């Protein structure tokens, strides 16, 4: 079965071919794939492979000249056996098979191709004469033929049919590349999540050990500190008149240092206990808590602070002990950080704010430079020297931890010389 050669509209230089045993052969192909390798990914701009199988050199040359106009890589085989050898080396977007070939016809070749998992879905186009029987055509479709091309071949039909499968192969390759990239990305994310989880576990363990250590150290330190303070006081009371002025001054410094250290250990212990304690959230009556603090706080009484409560304060969801500690620290800080000779004026009020209840503690004190707002909540984050304002630098750290344990948030608005306005956001209590 032969057909007249089909003339190409392109000049010889555009065919990108070389002379080979009297016929045209494609330009050198990319590096062959290893036998049994997975499908080779094709980028949108890469050429794909087309396998053309025919025992007639004339038809091979004619069909190749038409297919080269597609700009793809055309590989020729003159027998079914040669076609199978090419399939061992590379992948193809589409295979064109002549039905009538000696030794191994197109049907046998297609059947053997389909036995290879790599090529069980590769499109196969049978090239045959119009007089092929319906039985033969059915046989081809049973093997897995995608379509038939009848002789004499019409160039436009040949290019149109092959172009469809070339574009399908290219799109399939793009999808496979995207799927592979997505799989790789997911695997990387899973590894990152695993690493983060491991780091979180280690951090949690380290925090627990640190909290246990701080509790133990704080608890064990208080006894010798109190002994130091007690002995210093006893020496001053019993032998103060017999000591030189400098010796008495040293004992007073020892006593003051012991008192300060005991306060610091007390605050560290309170912070550690707060970090470990079970915090059960429930409705809290702020009016009652504030009244009790104002009544019992020595710091407020000593400073003769004027505390105004804009009652009724809105009820919140929190923990009574934690809120008592928070408000006690904030109110006593407001009374302490005050210019000499000025009466502390403190206002406590509440208001709805973004679905929460915002509790305000406002004063007319010395204020805080905005550059130090974040620092005041840090452990030992003192802004003012201890010689002027006593304290351990732990008060607001404890307040922040207590608010966080209740699921709330804390912040402040302040400037030097303009007082401070601390706020705490907590969920509203149900009516």
C-alpha cells in the first residue's frame, strides 16, 4: 500500500532535518530516557516526541514532512520491532502506525505497546487504506486505537489529528508537573509542621521544668532571707547603741536588701503559681472586688489615694482571684508612681468594646514614655530606678500573665507627665 509523497510548503532549511540513508530524519533528540523510567515532564515550550512507524520509506518521508510543520520532534521507525526499541528510550505524545507491515503488522505492534504500563494510555493512530474491513477496524479499537487515518493522507487532516494529541500530551504534562509540585509542597509543609510540633513539645517541657524550678528555688530562698532579715533586726535592736554609725548603716542595708529580695522571691513565686494554677472562668462581680481592694489595701491608704468607681461596673467572665490580683497591682501602682506631694486620683470604669468588656484603671501619675510601653509588661522590666520607687519589676508581668490565663488582653495609654490608663479586655458575663 503506497501513496504519492505529500509536498511540504516549507523550504528544506525549515524542516530541521538531516539526510539519513536516503530519507529525512529528525534533528538530534534530547538525551534518551532510561528503560522503564517514568513519563518525562514537558514544559509548555518544549517539543514533544511523535513516533511515525511505516515500512515504506516514501510514506515515512511524506508523512514526516507534514508532521514537521507542527514544530515537534518526529521519530521514525521502519518496523514494529524498531518502534519498540524507540519506546524503550523515550516517551511519545502520539504514535502513528501503518497497519500493513511485514513480520509484525500494526495491530501486533499496538498490542505489544499496550502491554507496557508506561504506554497503555499513549494515543495510537492507525494509518490504513479505505478498503480496511470493519472487523479490522474493530480489532484496532479493541487494542486501544484512538483513531484511523486513511490513505491517501490529507496533510491538513493528519496535522489536525496529531496536533490534538500533542496538545493533550502537553497539557497532561503541565498538570502532572503541577500535581508533583503540589505534592512536594505538601510534603515540605508536613515536615515543617512536624518540626514545629517537636519544637513546641520541647518548649512546653522546658517551660514546665522552668516553672517547677522557679517554684522550688523561690520557696527555698525565702527561709534564709527571712532569717537574714530577722538577725539584722535583732542586732540593730539589741546592739544598735553599741555599734559605730557605719556598722549600723551596714546592718540597715542588709535588712533592706533582705526585705527587697524577699519581695522579689514572693513575686516570682506568685508568677510561677499563676502559670501553673487551674483557672476556671465564670461570672465575676467587679464592683465587689474593687470595693474590697480599696477597703483593705495598705498601699492605697498610705498614699491617701482618691479612688472613684463609676458604678455599676459591668460584669465579666474571669477568675475572681486572678482579677483581684490584677486590680490590686494596678491600683497600688497608680498610687505609688506619683510625683511627691500630689494626691493620687484613680478612676475605675468599664465600657463595651468590640464584643468585650473593657475595664479601665486611670490615674494622674507620672506617666510612662510610649517607648517603654512594651517593656513594662516584661519580667523585671523596670522603667524607674528602685531608689525612687520601690518594687521588684514583676507586678505588671504578673498582671499580664493573669489576664492571659483568663483569655483576655491588656494594654495601656500613657505619656510622661500625663498619667496612665491601663485597660483589660474580658468577655462579658451572660445576663
